[in-house]
C-alpha cells in the first residue's frame, strides 16, 4: 500500500524522487482515508518557493479541510491540474495520479529526515 521507493513525513505526505533535484509530493493513503471523499484541492502555484513543513495548500473533503505541508524545501515546478477537475483522484490513487506537486528541491539533506515505507507503517501502527 505504501510504495517502498517513496519517503514519508509525520504529516502524512509522501515524496518520490525523480532525478537529482526533482521530486513529486502527495498525500498518503492513510491521509486520504481519514479525510473521506475529497471534493476540492487548493494547489500551490508553479514558481512558488516552499519551505519544508510549511503549508502549501489544502484538501477539502465531505468531512473536513486539511492542510497540505511540503516535506521539503524547494520551488514548485508543476501542480497536478487534473485535480481541479477530478479531486477524487486523491482518493482513487493517492500514491499515483493523485499527486499534488512537483518540486525542484534546494536542500536534499532534508530527505534524510523523512521515513522509509517501513518506518511510516510502524509510525501508523504506533498511533502516529
């Protein structure tokens, strides 16, 4: 359920590296499951600089509104515009087509602070 080649934050976001300084971020299956049916997503704007652990957008579901936090520092290269028309992609495929944004990371060392898939599963099992 949690891809082994991704990294995970305590805020339930994931990071997938694509090359030296590019990464894709999204929310985990656990996060979307807790939210319920997603009806709207506020995405970061391309060109926007983001800081690690800072809010970059939000997800609105039938149950609640949740903030999206960037797990890493960088610049937004692309946002997933498909979510404008189909926010439910976050529920249907949170680790794939439901991605949030692509970032050009400026501090790769921050990736070392994130959890592996195994560590994230243990985090969830411990009530995280």
